[in-house]
C-alpha cells in the first residue's frame, strides 16, 4: 500500500457498522409475468437496479467515505478514484478507473486508447477535499468525441493479453461483482447524458398521448413532464416496442415463422476451457462466456442464412436473453421462402428429432442428447424442479409416445416411439418421452442445448414475437428488518426493479 496514493485516505476512513439483520426479500408472485419476474435459480452475482424512467431525479450510483472525525465524502461514479476506492484489492497501486480525461492515441477507432496509470497529482493533493476538487475539474471537461467512453474503457480493461497476466481476470467472485458494478456505471453514464440532453433527442416528439397512456399515466397535468428514453437506448420499453412492430411488419411481408430455435451457452466448450487457468472455473470468467457465445451465435447465423441448412431464409429475428438461470441464450424465429416451407410430417422429421439416437451408430449424437437435450426429471421424480407449476410440468413433460409425427391445430406431436431403452440422467431413468426436440446436425456441431421446433402452422404468431421481445428480467423486492414485527403494505414496500445478471453485464460491456 506504500505506492498507493490513496493510502492516507484508507487510514482515515471510519469503520461503519453494517446492520446484518436487514435483508433483501425477493417476492415470487405467480400473478406477475413469469417471463420477466421469475425467481432466480442460479447462484451468481447480480444487481437489483431501480431504473425509474418517470423520475426527474438522476439515479445515484456512488460510494460514501466516512472520515474518523465525522465528515463524509461522496465519490461519484464518474470520478477516476471510484474504482481504486471501491476495489482496493484489484487496484493495489491506486490506478485510476475511467474518467472524462482519457484521450485516444489516434482518431482512428481501431487504435488502442491511451489509458494513463494516474490522473491525480500525488504532491499537490494531500486531503480528501483536494482529491474531490481535482476529480470535479476532470469531470467538467468537454470534447468527448476525442476521448474514451466509459464502455470502451472497461471493454479494454477486460481484454485477454497473452503477455500480461491480469489480476482483474483472476479475481474470481470479485471479478463478477466488478463487471456488474461497472456495467451499472455505464448505464448510469448513458442515462446522465440522455437526462441532460432531452432537447437534443427531441423528447417532445415522444411525449404524446399513446406513450403517456402506455406508461399508465391518466392525469392530463402530468403528461409531458416525465423523463423520456429514446428508442436508441438499449433495453427501454420504447426500443422493445419498436423491435416488436418491425418484426410484425416482417410477418406481414413474408408470412408466419417456420422454425423456432433456442440456443444456450455451454460453459464446457473447449474454446472456453483452453483459456482457463488450473483450478479456475468457467463461471468466474463471464468475459469468456459472453465472447465465445457470441462467436458461436455468429456461426449459427451463417449456418441458417448462408449455408441454408433449413432452406432459403427470407426473414428472421432473434434476441439474446439473460435470464436468472446463469447462462445467456438466444431465441430465433425463422421464415422460409415458399419453396422451402415445411408442410408435411415427413418434412418435419427431416429437420427435427425427439428420440434417443443409437449409441453405437451415432455415439457423438447420443452423448450430446444425454448431456443437453433431456428434460427434467420433474413430476413425481423431482417435484421441486424449476419447471413445476401447480404440481404439473409447465413444459408438458413427459410427452406421450407417438409412432409418427402428427400436426394438430396449434401444436405438434413429434415421433417418439415406445422402446424399452432408458438412460440414467440426474439419477433417474428416462426414455424418449423426456427428449427435447433437436436438430441432429446443429446439436453435434455446437455441443450445447439447442432446441428446434416447427411452428409453421401455429396461429399464435403475435404471442411468439412478444415472447421474443418481452424485455429485461425484473424482480419485486423489499428491504426488511425481521426485528420489526409490524406488518407492512406489500404494494408500498415491494418495488419492481431490473435484475442485472452477470452474463448480461459482460455482454453489454463487450
């Protein structure tokens, strides 16, 4: 700590006790939309962020330092000293984090940005007041087009360099917290810009009756006074509505989708395991998970659109989701041209299989189906499984046996022949009734959970596109103290907030 310029500030910090009795309670209410308000099922670092669009007050994302003599200092998120003060173990020499005076080496965006080690004068700055005054001067600089943005800076810090062993990338659980925290800083910085430039983005064009009604605003005097997020802000309701309307326009032009495909990240991909150090676990490297998953996603799009494994594609939409299950996954809706339409059950069997393959003839396919495409077990074998709702599997497993593929009015029954062959999965004996539909070629190539469903005659097109564009994950939470026995009003105390998972934070930063 002798080389850390913030040593004197750490020595003067007063120990502030934490009330260990208080706790955050996440409400799991089945009356809410379970697509976004479902309960977390994975153990990972995440953030609960209240992003109130209607509030005129800017969001607070900062830290407070309490001195031994009773004076407190607020460190704002855009100060360079925020990172070394919040994470002293990751910045043992006091290197500054992102601030507004980091210039690029060149105007060429492909060139590496210039990231100075220190932005404070260790000789002139002797007190906390001097430090904050210096940070405020840096924050007030202009000419942002010549400087490194907040997202670019942290994307640069999280890069893998073979000649430099990064302490940050080897920090395990602390790296997870750092990534989530820095993503919130990026989003807060973007919101600060939009909040201070409402006239620039012409917010008056959005303050109409439709937007006000959609936001639940029924009082005429309040219309036009809320904080407006433009459709260019990723993740806001206006952006999802725009994407939904665009996708419905594609349906009007090219017809209903033919294939619904879901692709999930596999943390055991060899590309990920090659980069891990000895005894390092993949869930502690969200940077690897997000980047490898994106490369696989690009290759999958080439297989679908360029190599045409399903036929000629005239339109498609997809969205990458970050649910509370721990891994990112993508949903595709694919529209084929008239010559490639899948119309008969025999054609369904060419692209989709829902059976256990022969272990001798197709050992690679058999191994992939066992690892990735077996549902459950649930029901009586596992009544606490995440798919259970009111005592039944919401995905309708186990499915019925069927000798041939049949097409109903709004559903399909894939061929699942009755055999005595069973496999042991998660301690239970499962047969063809538990196989999730898959495409053999894609499953073997990508070695991950890759569900393929035919949907060419399903009439609920609007629901399917709303499912794809359902928005961010959210939770209802409250901070409670069990020592207080008085009852409280759930409507008042429970707040709906955005749930920012670790995979989403890493994906958005990159």
